C-alpha cells in the first residue's frame, strides 16, 4: 500500500460520504474514532453491505465473515488499520 495511514483515513471518509449518500455529514466531520454505525456516523446494515463493496472495489479486500466485519467496521481507525494490514 502506497498511502500512509492519514491519507488512507481521509480517503475512506471521502468514499463513505460519496458512496453512501451521507448528505448530513462532510468527510472532515467524521472523527477517526467515531462509531460508523448507530449514534456515530449513522450507518445501517444496508450501508454495511456498501462498505464491503467499497473494500472490494478500491482495495481488493473481501470481508465474508460478518463477525469479523463488525470489528473492522467500528470506526475509520479500525477500517484503515484492516486495510493497511491486508491490502497489497
């Protein structure tokens, strides 16, 4: 992976806002440790499926285990950490 963790986090925030039609929040308003689901960013289970597609499309990563997915999709920090460790 050619990006540093800070660049990756910014890219993830932008991708989430663009692809999940998050009209009420700007990428810079998403904090790195803010929960992505529920009271944080407010994603729901359908958005979770979109996040899986984003990971496949942009980083070549498959998340098939939903239990693992819950850990990975907690916040921008956990998502970026997973990508840094697993993307080529």
